[in-house]
C-alpha cells in the first residue's frame, strides 16, 4: 500500500522533500509558494537534478561531449546553457530547436542535427552555422546536403542513420530483418552500405560515423547491444571494402526512467559499462578498431528533473457500475492533456502527490482528470487519493520534465504553462505562461 505522504526518491527530483509541515519543497523552495507566485499549472525544474543527471551520463559514457542531450525532450535557452555548462553535446531535430540552441550561445560544433525531412533551407542553415554533425536520414538528403555544402563552399561532417531492424521496448526487444518506418536507411539489402559509399564519394561531405536509435523508455542493454552488433558489421564492411575506419558510433537515446513508485530506476552507469564492454568485444571479434560511442539521452536527463503543479477544482463522485470500484472520485485539475498528452496518447502513468499538506486518514479510488472537453483527458487513471481532497488543494505529478511541455498544445484555447527552475532556494523563471494576448496575436484581422 502506497503511503501518500511519501515522496518516492527514485521518481521525484533529487532536491524534493516533504517538510515537517507537510509541504513539498524542491531545492528548498516550497511548491505552494511557486504556485502562488507563478500560477498553475506550473512546471518546476530542479536545476541541480538536471545537471546531476548530465554528469551521471557523462561519467557513465566516459566524456561529457559524447553525451548529446536530446533537446526534443525539453528545450529552452536556459536548458541549452545548462547542457553547455556541463560540457555535453546537443541533439536537435528541427530548425527551431537549432535556432533556440544557437540563440542560447550553444557551440555549433557540439550540435548534432536530426530529422527525416530536412529542407534544403534547413540544411543550408546547418552548414552555414557549422554544426558538428548532420545525421543523414535518406539517400535524397545525402545528395541535397552535398549540393548545399558545395554551394556554400564548405565540407559538412555527417553521420548516416542506419535502421538495424531492431525495435527495443521496455522489457523486450524485437528484431526484424526489415523495418517499415520512416527513419534512417536500412542495413538490410545493402542500402546503408550504398549510402556510405555515396557519402565517401561526395566531395562536400565528411563521413565520421553511423547512427542508430532503437527506441525510447528502454531498460535493458540487449536491444542496444544487438543494434551495435549489426551496425558494427557495417563498420567492418566499410573498412574492408573502402579502407575507412569510421571513428564514431552514435547509439541514439532511449534510456528509461521510473514514472511511478513501483517502477525501478535504471542504473545508467551499469548499463553503460555493460554496453561499452559489449561494443569493445564485438569490435574485437570483428577485428576492427572500436569507434567512440556517442549517446543521445533526452528523457533520462529531463524527465525526473521536473514536476507539474496543478490546483484542484471540481471534485465529483461518479457511480461506475463496476462491482469492484462502485464509486470513483473524479478530481479535476486546471491543466490536462494540453500540458501533458502522454497519459492520453501512450497510457503513460504518473506519480501524483498532494504538495501543500499532509494527507490524513482514508483514501478513495480516484481519477485525476484535466479540464479539457474530452473524456480521454485523464492525467492519472487509477489512484487512491485522500478522501478529503478538496478544491484548492495542490497536486503535483512527478517526472514530467520530458515530452510534456515539449508536446504541449493549445487545445480548447488553453495557454501553455509557465516553467520555472529552482536551485539552492532561488527561483529562476524559464518560460512565462502564455496569455490570451499570445493566442489572439496569431489572428489575421
Ligand atoms: N535520439 C533520437 C534519434 C531520437 O529519435 C530520440 C527520441 C532520442 C534520441 C531521445 O530519446 P529518449 O532518450 O528521450 O528516450 N514522445 C515520446 C518519446 C518520443 C521519442 C522520440 N525520439 C514520449 O513521450 O514518450
């Protein structure tokens, strides 16, 4: 039975704790105080948590610049600066992610650019900005990038994204000989090798390595190892047939995080050790020089660092007609699928706690729902909440730092929430709440 007053340390930010008066603080700042000052829904980032996870990754993979924070998980100029100060590299997947990073002063040479449909204009912007790597996703892009780089009189360092035919999920992985998806160039049928040869011939491209990404929210190393094994087979072929020893292998992102108290945390250091040893062994067996391993974690750095605070509005008991849970208490909060689409989209689960007071006594079967005009607007589908949960209570969901704000929408003309960072008792606003004026600013009258 979960104690609702606990703050599960493996799910909540490292700087979160429940104080004696029942209030939860993050980095010494009470969440109710932040809610009062910035309004709700509010995303609160524990800056030291985020930075410490950058460092953990850097230590696990041997050097900070080998770790490319996947900015699609969450990006703002402040976050780009944290990543820069920690010495990590950055993965961007659109021209605007790249622009935000550059506007924050992130060094272009430590940026890797992704995307399955980069326009010639985007590619020209990448080359012109002198980004560290462009990850080529198709034979067509290869030709366009070579042309664009030639027109600009530059040579662009690139990786080729390979689909090794592996789909790694949380606790299993499925290996197929052929993958029917939009990313990358298939290893199967010699397509990836043909792309490598074309890159080698292209005068304005400099091939530095290959890239693959096996999935997201992955907990075991097997999928990564199998992908590495397949892709390293291509390194050997490239060495034997073209005489090139490719220097880098980017294994993408995907490291899983615990979202609920009963999930277990991933030991990144152990997984990295296992993975690096396996890659070394595979390279030995193939008699090739082991390439430097690069990784692109997004969720594992950003998710645990933030919580989202909501205020409770309507509380309503609903007869379910279900013998096991005859009545469910629907607790509506002032955000929902517009600031966190993950429960509706993926059935994602979250840990929720009252953050302004202790929960005493009885609990009731409950569901935390948002304020949107859609029955599927559910944040936590099945939770035992304190029976006295009432309007005005503050509830926070933990581990919302990744793919929540980043995937936020304006459904029902809601505005995107404010995001504030906290560190050592200090409040640092990162993104202001959108306003009605922001909404109507798009109208062409
Ligand atoms: N690198 C590449 C090429 C990727 O496609 C991704 C994620 C990452 C790195 C970072 O993966 P991470 O370490 O964050 O798992 N919206 C989904 C996740 C989509 C991930 C897409 N690509 C969610 O909310 O779970």
